């Protein structure tokens, strides 16, 4: 496991000072639209800052300059929208299977003055079509176990790019996903572990290099990624 010491003070400054207007606006939108769109169980202001905003921007240093990024299962926009706010150089495509959440994502992007493509669809279907191996990075938070997630994410990534999974502890999942990673064209996996400040819990980021094309039979589709993980 690699040591990772995110500079929490720097990130909190970016959230609560440098980009305060945007993050406050996003926080207000989450609360305003939560009932209608069923977005998040986290609605208390301080928890939103730590568990959603800070947790999201921590991956920022692992994203290369100007990267084309695809997020699987954006939900209310985590981690992508906070990343967009602090990194204007990145280009995002947000994939979300629930239509209502896509409606919220479009409203939030428009109100925040951010540009990103929002695609209402399932990752396992889109990865078999135009989006296959087109992205530098594919990332996700709280969507599936790593073995399932790798089958959703790695097909989108170009050889030479990587997938980035936002996880809790993550070590056991990584162990269980080794076979899936090698079948899907994944290579070296790095596990960066850290504790959110103020007791908000253990988290980790898992970065997996893409070293060879994903064989055409993956993702398998029809729910097999979850039902019968590789
Ligand atoms: N990433 C957000 C976060 O961390 O707050 C949302 C997490 S939520 C638990 C999982 C989201 O992934 C849901 O909005 C769900 O609709 C979406 N999702 C699950 N499987 C998906 C798939 N195969 N393709 C696209 N979206 C998916």
C-alpha cells in the first residue's frame, strides 16, 4: 500500500475560500433537490463539506493535466463535480443510469457554470459502443465492488490510461479483483490509503493502469458484472 498524505488544509481552503461561491451553491442545490431526486443521505452542511466535497477533491493530484475523464455512476455528481470546480483543465463525461439523477446533474452543471457531457445510460452498454477505449481516466465512487467496477470502468480507458476507484478501506476488494484486472487489460494497481480529518473515516483510492486492450467479450452485460464478478 502506498503512503498518501493529502494536504487536507489546502483542499479545505479550495472548497471554503477559493471556490466558496460554487461549493456553497452546489451544497444548496443538493439540499433543495434532494427530496425530488433522491440524491444523498448526507444533508448536514459540515458533512457535505467533508464526506462529499473533500472526499471528492482528494483524487485531484492523481489526474493528469488535461485528461479526458469518464465517471461511472455519477449520482449527484461525486466525485466529478467537485473535481471540475478545482480542475478546469479536465474534460468530463458523466454516465448515470437513472434519468432523474441526470436531470439533476444537468441543472447543477448549468447553475455552476460548468461544462460536461451527461449520458443517461448503463456503463456496460456504453462501453460496448462509441465510448470504448476513448478516455484517459475512468473513475467511480460507491458504485460497485472493485471486481465488478473494473468490468464497468476499464473498457472505457485507452491503453496507457488508468481507472481510479474511490473506496473505503479497499484492501480486501483489491485482493479479490486481481483476476478481473488481468482479464480486463489492467496492470499495476496502486492503493493509496488515508483518514479523512475530524473522524470522518478511512478512505482509499485505487489506481489501476490499463496495459492492454480489453477483450471484446467484456463487459459481458445483462447484469453479469454484478451477479457473477470475474
Ligand atoms: N458516485 C456517487 C456518489 O459517490 O455519491 C453516486 C453513488 S450511488 C450509490 C451509485 C450510482 O451509480 C447510482 O446513481 C446508480 O444509478 C449508478 N449506477 C449503478 N450502476 C450503474 C451502471 N452500471 N451504469 C451507470 N450508472 C450506474
